[in-house]
C-alpha cells in the first residue's frame, strides 16, 4: 500500500489519461503552455498537485504561496484539464515506487515531465512499470514560480 494518496478535486476515472504531477504554486504562462502541450498530444490531461506539507519540506517554510486546494481549483478551471487531485503523504515519499503505487489504480496512458527534471529517470521507469508512455516536454524558458517569488522579494 502506498504512503501517498490522491484526494480528488475534479475526479477523472477513465483509463489512458496523461498525468502530470507538480507544485503549480503561482500559476504562470510557463505552466499553461506546458499543460497545453501535454493535452495537445491527444490524451485527457489529469494533474496531481503536491500538498502543502510536502511542498514546504522541499522548498522551505515560505512555500507554497497558495494552498493546495486553491492551486487545484485554478488548474481544474483550465480548458485543457480533465481531472485534478491533490497528492498527500509524507514528504520523503517521492520515489518512483511511491508514485507507481499512487498511480496504478488510475491506469495512466502517459506520464509527462519537463526536460531537465532530476527525477526523469525514475518517472520513465515508473511509466514503463505502469504500462504507460513517458513523455518529456521542453520547459518554457525563463518561467518559474521560484523566479517570480524571488523577483517579488527583490532577489
């Protein structure tokens, strides 16, 4: 049994969707363009939003800026999105095996990630074990929540 759980905000229960997980803290044009590129590949798009304690453990005490429920609500409002869930569980549960256990019941058709993702190898291994494709898409240059937050703080 996985130590990660999905708390559905906008349920989607059909097999074969493309799945993306991430923080999506301050939604910006880089997120939107990336998600539209994933959706343009033809599968329904489902997004897993990392919960607040997990993000805080990874990015520090001032993050996330927006709570998980609100981040998920904003993502669910996008035209290209078919489903959204919040990933909950201990921050240390972030390896491929944790996501395999979380995603297996969802029966994904693809797992997408951005080029340069330090966990790309694990994501592709997880996709293979789930019988899904592994999609790597280019990140949108010079667009990130960290950049926005640092600029707002004068950094």
